[in-house]
């Protein structure tokens, strides 16, 4: 058996190492890692418990009042007869609100897409110099840090109540999020086609259009469709702050404690989101199929 050992393996074998001592060392290291993980888990649990207590989360209180929730949910929101009558009565209004919600998402995405594309190029480290892409990334990070609901509140002050504020809020959110996604996608491309084009004397703009964009066009379309779906979800709640869409009848029903109308609005939101998600998924599958066909 010793004849099968290569010279390199013989060099790696240290006869001075005691197997029992090595095993004890590995066992001690394993115990230390295990202890660190247990301590870390306990710290997280204690932090969650303390935070929940500071927030006033009381499981005992919630359990004692469980019948209130059950009565509202079962007797008012999920009562089949009342829900059906509410859907029949509010159907036209909910359909119009759902269409307005979809329009807010679509128009906001369309308005934000060109600027997201531009900032995505400027924020890509393999397209622009450092003094350009680093401030652009900071700008996109600042835009992304503010939730769409806060933008909606600000634009309600600017444009007044209605869907215009919602469109502006979705536009700004699209610029920040899609711009960052586009920049990250651009930085993952294969540099060899770009280098080949630049070696022929092409400028940055020409190299981008000829070698960079073809590599990310499918991903950009997929991200745009995904974000359109996400914007449709965001738009359903912008009406809570007066920015148009189906969120407005939802919050008004909550304020009136008309829970059957609340459930009718939730059903409309569910139908809208499922329809948008189904359509976006089909379009993404079509884009993927087309890309594979062209490659073959």
C-alpha cells in the first residue's frame, strides 16, 4: 500500500501529528462553533421578545379577544350572501377602481422606465467612470430608500387627491428600483464582446449599443415585466393616502366598519393582482422562449 502513495502525499503526511490530539482539536472547534450558534440564536430570540414587548404585542390579550376577530371574519366578511350582494352592488365601482389602479401602475412604469434605463447605464461600473457611477448609485439608493407610500403622500400635497399623485409615486419608485436592477445586470455581462468592439475603435456609446445592450435586453424586459407586476400591487394601496385606485374604497369601507364592503374590495384586489401576475408570467415565458429560439 505504501508504494501507491505519491511523493507529494508523502510530503504532506506528518508523522509527528497524534490522531487523538487532532481529533480532540477538531471536536473542540466544532463545540465552539455550536456554542456560538446557540448563543447567537438565544440573543436573537431575546431581542425579538423584548422588541415585541416594547411594541405591545400581547398574545394573551389577542387570545382573549379571538372571538371578536372570528365574528367579524366569519359573520361579516365571509358571509356568502352578504358578500355576493355587496359584489353585485359595488361591482361597477370596483371594476372602475381596479382599471384605474392598473392604469396607475402601467403609466407610472412607462414614465419611469426611460429614466431608469438612463440611470442604470450611468450607474454601471463597466460603462461609466467612477466619478459618474458612484454618485449615480448613491442617488438611486436614496430614491429607493423612500417607500412609494411616502412619495404618494408628498405628491398628494403637490398634485392633490387623485391618480396623478399615484402615477408620480410609481414613477419615482420605478426609477430607483429598476435603475439599480439595470445597473447590476449591466455589470454582469461578458466583457469580451465589448473589448472586441472597442478594439476596432468604437466609442463608449457605440460599444454599449452594439455589445452591451444585446446581452441584457432580455433581462431588462423580464425585470420590467416583473416590476410592472410589483407596481400593480403597490398601486392597490396608494388610494389609502388619497392617491387614487382601489385603495380608496377599501379605506373608506374600513372607516365605515362595513366589513362586507371591505371584503368585496379585497376580492377585487385579489382578482386584479392574480390577473396581472398571470399575464406578466406568460409574457416572461414568451420572451424566454423567443430568446432560446434565436439562440438555436
